[in-house]
């Protein structure tokens, strides 16, 4: 096997080591444009988990690396004069130059030929592809291979707005440290860690506005360092900032649609980048090498191996990049968090990428979680509630008020269509569905979207509230909820618009009815699918009727005595289709600008608010993004939310998407929560987070970080109506409502929960990567 590796960075060298070790007869040549002494940068960092992976694949290089690493266990957050140390992390730092020297040594030891000072042209590389079995293009962010085959690899580069510079210092550090500073020019961040005695990496970051005000673009490296030494004077503790090709840059998030062409494969930064705020760039490169080596040794030929590498590795790379995306955005939005209490700020920083959560932190830093729980409880007490601030309940079990409605806890049963009504009339299924979930302990239960007219239904199975028979059926449900629970009850009112006259979900979601359909209406005559019937463009008379239908349904809600109502302005239904430029092409006063597109939804809201009791709250559900080019994005949703705030809304229920079928959501845990956070912070309104939230741990994480005020769970409640009650047992919260008929089961859950929680804690501790430490000889060992 003849292999040419283009680029002598960690990815290319580590692959060469792994493959040569398993295949001693392989002829491997590494071509690096720089000389060994030319390397730039300061330190790199790896987690315990990553080191464990290295040890499993090549113990020799692992020992070489860890003999030269600095080890620490804590993350330290320094903000507004307060310092928080969170243990149980497990990181090692090493000089980037040292790492490359060690990998070069190990590769040479195995017989890999390394050619430094070889700056190959694309013609050279293409010729190598003809004479070699495999060409590994690990040639960095500015890969000449990727650029030559740009149409095939189809890369996207998202150049992030914040500026950063990679510097160093002689300041010793015993933790991975974050420093946040503010002066007359703006905000500054330092990501700092020690990588060898007397040497630490300092990645300095700032936003575009601060960068421009300071004038960094016209400064030399030395001038930038001198300015930042003053900014971080306290953090540096008398030590200087050091420079080594410390230019200011914008971080490029690189993704490629394809990773291979013929016998050429992209590796490391040429293939994908991950932001430095999660410390995964070098990890990503070296784990790419592990995956490529495994594929090469598992498959019978290069073609199959490269296909296997890409298929098997892509999901993990995309997960890491998603975490990096979420992490970097937190730093880009630093202004949003600057007014936070320091403990909440630190908690938000720690949980920004979703890998670390409330329970995870409680496992390794219980005293820190006690502080955030106490802080949250004190805020609740300051809003007028008599809650225990000395031994507080977790955030999800703290009360919340909207006007005169008080929910006992922050858990919400999300609105979920059941498509089980007959002529809009709720059935026994609905009584069992809502009654069971109300008895499950959640603070607030939402109904599915209840349609305000016959033609406003989505499907023939959708529930309505436009006839006396429907109202009577809902009254039966509301009465049951009142008699058997303390849960608050909210009816969500909506109109399907162009997404109406469709099949039941399990028969073909959003597909048009083949028989028995009805004429739909919308702001513009645009069908949902190309083969869907076109809706009728609404006239003023149509608008007046829709307003009247919403008012009539609201008046029925008043008679029912429900606690709250919500106006559905999301998911491409009628009012959402007014808000989105993708579905509203009107040229009158109701189309065009976002202010015009808001006009009709606000008319509906105002008419409902006028007949809804002043002491009772109203919420609005919005799609924070259409997930489609040219559609609504988060900043638009802030404008929309502010408009509803001005008209008296109490809560924004923040969902996303489903506006157009070509939308491409980026799914993941809690994937819509950042939109709820943005609306809460920038529109100054309480928000409800929803979307792939599945655990009590996630609920506590969202609330404690200030990302939302209430948290809605959908699918978990479908299979576990008693989600909240069981979570209360898990956290030892005794004062959660439960029907007396179920007390024996509740009591048993509370007896068993502490033991189960301790067993789970023990399992989690055992599952952690081996903990490494630096012994008295300065060498990294494991325990």
C-alpha cells in the first residue's frame, strides 16, 4: 500500500502512525510545507475521554503525549469579580509544537517518511493520486485539494463574526479558565489554559463592534498584545502576553457535502472545523485519523474503505460541529448575558453546548448547583412567592405567575394534536388524554390546537370550539381537570389556513384529502405542496369572519372557565402564513414589510384580548424560524414578539418551522430553546421553550440558565403522563399535586427514588473516562 499524506499536522501524522503500526509494509510519505521549527500557536487541549481513545489505539504515542502534558480537573469562570470553580472535567494541555514533535518522532520510529519544507502544488498532488493507492489531504483550513475539487466537495464556510487571536503567557494556571472583562471600548473574553510549566495558551476574543472601536485591524501583533495586557491586567497577574503569528481572525466553520473523491480523502480541518470554545479542533482531527485507519483496515479495498469512513464518521463529526456551533454562539451573544447574576452567568456558560447539564453538574460540582438553585429560588421569592431559599426546590418545581394565574411548577404539557374528534367534538379519548395528564402533576396543560371554525380545521379529526355541542364536550373535560387536579388549563385556538382539508396524521400528514375536502383560505393563493389545492386569497370579508370566529371561540373559553388561552401563529397555519414572507405575497396593507404582515394577527389578538378577562393571561405561539431561505429568522421573531408585547401578550410560546415543506430544520436536543432564549432576552417577555426536550434534567438546565420561564414537553408526556410526579420523587420534592387515589403509588415512588438516584449516580461515575492526574514526578497517570 502506497500512501501520500499531504500536511504534517495532527490528523495526517496520527493516521500515518496508526496505519503503519498495523501495516508495517505500507509505504507512507508525509509532505509538510513548513519546517519542524516553523510551527505556530501555543497549546492544545484534550479531555480524559479523548486521551482514553488515544491510549486504546496507540499506547506508545499516548505515553509520549501524556508524559509532556499539563493536567487539570477544574474549569474556572471569572466574571464581575466573582470566581466559580467547577471540578470533575479532566483536561490535559500540551504545547502544539511539542505534540507535533512527538507525533513526528513516533511516525519516524515506525518507518513513516516525513518530508518537511515540501509545498506541493495541486499538479503534484494529482500526480500522486495516480501513483499511490491513497492520498490523505490533511492540508488544513485552506486546503488546496478541497479548493481544486470545490464543486465536488461542495464546501460551505460560515465565517463567524467574532474576532479572535491566539496568544500565550507565562502565567501559570491550575484550571481551564475563562476571563470576561469590559472597558470603555466593549467586551473581551479570554479562554486560557496551561500546557506546560510556565506556559499557558490565551485565546482572546471580542465582538465586531469592540474590534472596530479598539482599532485592532490596524494594530501590529505586539500592539494588540499590549492593549489586551491592560484589559486582562488582573487575570494575567503581572505576566505578559506572548505572540507567535497571533493575527486577528474570524473563525471559519467548514463543512463539506462530500469528503472523498477517487482515492483522495479529506482529513482534519480540510474536512471539518470545530470552534475552539469546545476545544475540539485537534481532537476532531486525530479522531478522524482513528476512524480512517479503522476503515482502511476493515474494508477490502480503498474505494470501500473511503465510503465506509465517510458513512461511519459523518454523524459523530456533525454532532461535534453542532455542539461547537451552539457554544460559539453563546460567546457571540455575550452582551445578552452581561446583566446576569454571576452564578447564573457561570451556569449558562457551563451548559451552553448542551453536553453539560444540571444533573451532570450536580454529580461533579454539587456546591455549584446548590448556588444556582438558591439563586433561582431567591428570584422567585423576590417576585412575591413564599418559597424556601435555604433548601430550595430545583428550578422546575418553582412556581410562576402570569397575571393572576399561578402555576405550581414550570412543567408544561405541550399542545399535541390527537386528530380524534368527531365533527370537531372532543370524545372520551380527549377526556382520558387531558384528565390523565392533568393528574400527572404538570403545572400547566395545553390542549391541542382547537379550531375556531369548521373550515379552519386541519383534518376531519381536529377538535373545534364553534358549536354548543363542542363547548359542552370541552366543559366536561375542564370540569374533570378542576375536580381531580390543581393543574392550570390552557386552550390553544387556531385556524388551519392553507394547511387545512388534509388527512389524519397517520394517514399522510399535510397531504390533501382525496374526498370530502373543503375550500381553504390564506393570505396568498399558494398551495402547501405543489399538488395541494390552492387556497383562496382572503378578502376583507374573509378576515372579518375569521376575527369573529376567534372572538366567538374566546367567549366560549370564558364560559368554560379555562385559565389561559393561546393564539396559534405558528407552523404555517393561517396566522403564521400572514407573518412569513414565504407565504404572504400580498401587495395591500397586509403584505410586504414585517409591520404589515403583523397587522392581521394583531387584529385577531386584540379582538380576543378585548373579550378575555383582564386578570387572565394570553399567550401566542410563533415559529421562530421557517428553516428556509428568505423566511422568518430569530431576529424577525423578536420584532414579532415585541409587537405582541405592546398589545398585551403575557407569554410567547416559541416553536419553529413547518411553514413550508422545503424547510430544513437542524434537529437536536432542545434545538428550539435558543430561540426562546433570544425572544426572552431581547423582547423582554416570558417564554415557553419546546422542542426535543425529554428529561427533567433538561428542564432544570433550561430554567436555571435563564433560557425560558416555562418548559413544554410533548412526546415524553404521550408515554408518561406522570412525568412531573416521577421527577418530583427523583428530586425529593414532596409538595407536588397528586390525586388521593394515587397516594400509595406516589409514596412508593418517593421511597424508591433516592435509592434509584444513588444507583444511577454510581453508574454514571463508573461510566466516566478514567480520571488522570499529574503525579509527584510530573507525569500524567490514571486512576
